[in-house]
């Protein structure tokens, strides 16, 4: 139950940070696809880096156990990524 509440609180905090940074505005998202404003990408990369360091630290302290990750199906991931990218670009257009 603690994990669910913690995840909910973290999700709300992340959404609040996105909203306060103005990264949910239409113009910001469209400009990412036009390569004129990379604020959204910088925010997401910073978020990923902080999350990786945090998860590694929690794993090192023994608070979180990392699961075994199965082998990746590369072709499926590439096709899914292309479909997602085309859909996002189409929605922005």
C-alpha cells in the first residue's frame, strides 16, 4: 500500500512540476517537434538522470530491489517507437 501512495504522490509532484514549468502548453510541445524550443526535452532528460541516480541510490541502500530485466525485442520496440513518434507528430501538426 505504501508503494501505491508513494507512486501517486510522486506522480502528482511530477505533473505539478510539468505544469509550473509551462511544459504542458501547446506551443512548447509543438516547438519541440520543430526543434526550436528544447525545454521539454531538457526537462525530461534531467528527470531521467535524477530518477536513475535515485533508483541506484535506493538500490545501494537496500530499500528497493531491482527486478531482472528480460531481453528486449528490438524490432518491436523500433516499430512501436516509430508509430508513437508519427502519432505525436501528427497530433502536433
